[in-house]
C-alpha cells in the first residue's frame, strides 16, 4: 500500500476523530470546516513522521489536537470573544432540535474549561485509556486520572449551579 | 445535563459522523493549500501596511526636520521617530511567533506550553504598544504644528484642546476594551502554564 492509499484509508477510518476535535475547538461552522481541512492537510504532511510506535489513531489525535491549538493561535488574535454559533453541530441536515440543544449545552459546559482540561475531556469522552491519554498529552497516567477527576468535579459543580 | 448525558451527546456526535461519511479526502496533493497559512497572510497584510505607514511617517519627519525650530520641538521630533520605530518593531515582533513552524507530533501538553508562552508574549508586546500609542498621540499633535507649517487649523486657539481631548477620548475607550482583553488572556495563560508545570 503506498503512502496515499494508506493515508486515505486512515482518514476514512478515523474521520469521526477529526470532526470531533474540530467541533470541540471551534465556535462557528466555517471555522470547523476549515479546521477539518487543515487537520487532514497536516496529517498528510506529517504522515511520513508516523513511526508506528503508537496506534495510528493515537498519533492522529495528537496531530489533530495540536493543529487545533495552532488554529487558535490565529483566531485568538481577535480579542473579542466569538459567540457560540447555534446549529454548530449541523454536520448534516438534521431535524433533531433536541440533539442540537444538547450539543449546544455540552459546548457551553466545555467552554468553561481551559485548553488542557478541554483536551483531556475530549480524550476521556472518546473512552481512551489513561495510558493512551498520557501518550497523547505527555502527562503521566496517574496525573491524567487526577486531572480527569477534577474536571468531572468541575462539571458537576457547573451542573448544580 | 448530567455527566452521563454529556457522554451520550458526545457519542451521538460520533454516530452522526459515522452515519454520513464526509467525501473522500480528494486533493490532498501539492494543490492542497494550508488554510492556516493563507489566513496568516491575511493577518499579516494590515500589520505590514501599518509598519509601512510608520516608516513613511519617520521619513516625512526626517525630511522636514529643519522645520523644527527649537530644541523642544527637535526633541519631540526625535521622540516621535523613536516611538514610531518602536511601535513598528513591536508589532512585527509580536507577529513573529505566528510564523514559527511547529512540530505537530509532539505531545499536546508541550504544544500548549509553547502556545501559552507565545500568547502571553504577544499580549505583553501589544500592551506596550498601547502605552506607546498615548505618547505618540501627544508628540505627534505637538509636532504637527511645526511640520505642517503655520496654518489656520493649528493657529486656532482651541487646536490643542480639541485634538488632545478627541484623541485621548478615542484612545482611552478603544484601549480600555482591548487592554482588558489582553489582561484576561495573560491571566488565563499564566494559570494554564502553572497547571502545565505542575503536571
């Protein structure tokens, strides 16, 4: 299998990952679509550097989350806060208003977290093991556990309010 | 919304994306352009334009330096040149980090650390630029009375009152919002850096 085929197959199998990362780190549909494209592009550019020491999905999480941070580097120059766009999740034409509302609520909860917490929560919601989260983030597995507990506590307190 | 519900909502997003796959990643070849890079150019253009205006102003002051007929005005002229030069340099320095190419394979925490340092530095430089803006306003209004020669506008007895009041009123309200934005960003990045160094 040549590089292009391997890349396309990896993207097809893990496109949910790219969309989820992009959805979490952006506030408008346009930004999300741009980020999806940028992640794909950077994955292609970095594909040679994937050394198969970790699973491809683990590597893709790392690249995708790093690209999301670089996008913020540009977007955060605009000091004014970008309001959360309604219907952000509309990846496809969906009539599910209830889901839209839930997604909006989830985003507003996550919006309160800092970038480290946001990244950890994303991986936790993705059911990644603490070891894998440690591999992606560069934080020790025990520390990941502690931080995730704190994030959960933070979210619980938000919910109570 | 409880935590379980958050998880359900998240999982639902996964189902939605899987249910209707995106089109094949076509065009991932040399024709594909980095969106971030093209956005960077869009950001850089006005900054370069601002830099050119600063440099042209310096040139203009230097060309008409002989019109500054007293030590006080000559001092103001030099001060204005220095302020313009510093502002231009600071603006370009603060943008420099945007162009730094980064290693996308490194751990997320390392990327965050670098990002936070850069962001904090950017905000500090911009804050300095804002302060310099106050000085530049004062010196340039004063200088304009000599550089542009005597004319009915500068000879008007209310000239200084009107220009200083208008200029500072605008700058104060403009910078207050921007300044608080920078302060907030610096606070947030410092907290994040502390958290990262603890882990």
